[in-house]
C-alpha cells in the first residue's frame, strides 16, 4: 500500500487518450485522485483477505467500499437535510400565505416584494429549498469522478498507462480485465454491451437499472406516505415531491444506458444505503404529526413508554405526570389572564346604564330662600 502511495504521478493538464487540453479533467483531478485512492485501498484490503486481485468481485466490493466511505462522510449533511425538509414543511402554510398575497400580481415591484418576504421567511427559520438537496449535490462530483476514472480505464489499459493517482498501470490492467460473473466488464456500458451482442451484460445492466428505479421509488414513497404531517400534504413542497416521485426514475434510465457498469453499481449501492438510512430515520425520528410518528407512539405505548415535550423517551408515569403539570400550568395561566369583555350593542348598553343609575332624590320643597311655605296660607 505504501508503494502505491509513493508511485502517485503529478497532475497533468493533458488527457491520456489524446493529449488535448482537458479543463473538466483538471477540475475533477483532486476528486479523481481521491476516488482512485479509496478504490485501491479497499482493493488492497480485500486482496489481503485472500480475494484474487484481478477478479470482478474484488473490484465490485471495492466500489461498495467507496459508497460506504462517501455516504458515511455525508451523514452530517443528511441530518441537515432532514432538519431542512421538516422546516420547509412547517413553514409551508406561511409560504402559501405569501404566495396568495401576491397571486395575480405580475408587476416588477410585487415580484420583488414577494421574493424579499420569501427569503426573509427562509432566513427566519434557517432553511432553504436548496439545503434539502445538499447530499445529492455533493455526491454529483463523486459520480462524475468515478465515471471519468472508469471511462478512461479502457484507453489507459490499452496504452499501458495508469490513472491520475494510485491506480497504476498494473492495477488499471487488472481493473480492465475484471468482469462481473465473468461476463460483464466494469467499464462496459449498456450501449457497448448491446453493440457487441453481449446479452448477459445487457441483462445484468437492465436488472440493475430496474432495481435502481425500484429502490429510489420506494425511498421517496416512504417519505410522502408516512413521514409527512397532514398540514405538509397541502403545501407546494408536497406537490413537488409527488412530481419527483415519478420523474426521478427517468434519470436512472438515462444513467443505466450511458454509464459504465461500475458507476451503475455505485449508484445502486448508494440507493440501497439511502433506502435503509431513510427507513431508520422515519422509524426512529419521524416528522411530528405524521403517520410514522403515530406508529412510533403506538410502539412506545406497548412498551409502557412515551415521548415527553422535549422529545425524549420516558416512562408512561413520567409522561402522565408531565401532562398533568402542563395542564395545571395552563389552567393557572388562563385564570390569571385578564378576562375579555364581550362587545355590547348600544341599545343593550343604554338599558344596562339605566338599571345601574340610582333613583333621583325628591326635589326639596324649600324655596330659594330656604324658608318652608306656610301651611295656613294654603288652607286659606
């Protein structure tokens, strides 16, 4: 392994095949070097365990190891993606209010005001639509790098050259000669297999593409069927997810046709990782109010446990005590709050004012001089 690291060539701005200037290759060179390093490292591990160096299963397992390394490194981004998606669902009603506010207004000022209010809402809640796609966006350069590495294997092997890093000429030749089940080369695409009449390779690639589509579809279906709250299912983000549920499979059809078998294997293994990871997240950390959250509460209740207000799992006794305390606090706050007077009509207020006004005292019969009238004069 140390000998391999010592034989790393320096980066070259020329392509191994034609010697022309390759800007895209220069940009991807660091990632290609890293991809080769991880592949060769896993290949060394499996050959140390006794697997044949030039056997297809050895390199397939090395590709699986590459998936493990990349996806494990993306776990923090995945956690951020989950939080961002939940926040996007939570702010969906507020976002819909902004859209309704400016619905039908197509002037420049209205569009700018709508954009400002939308960005302010995203900033307030610390989320954005792009953050939900971070893991996929970060993986794309790795896909392109692996595609570049595998696509150049055939040319490099025929010229007796190696890759850009630790994938030297000998390992490149081993990779080129390796085939899955002895019939499908890892650098072979579906078009290549079809043109050469390699029916077993065509069948393997078609099966892998179907499994890729099925795994991606099931992963998305888990999210929109179990891990969304009722409120979220009325938002625009939910409609977008339903559309993506049917659009994404076409991307995998494209990849299955034009990508080498090694890249298809990488993508399929990555999909399996995503599906399992999503299943664990939905089961153990579901979105509040979703069907998955209700199922989790039922499972905990059968075990005599519940989730407290802070999201921790506690015993049922502690949960009931907390609920009683919260109820008492709510009742005290309600009693301490000033009572709101009901609005009263003018006629009712007038009648109530008349009832509350004390009766007037009888007028004093004394004259203005203060002398009482003479009763004898009245008798006269």
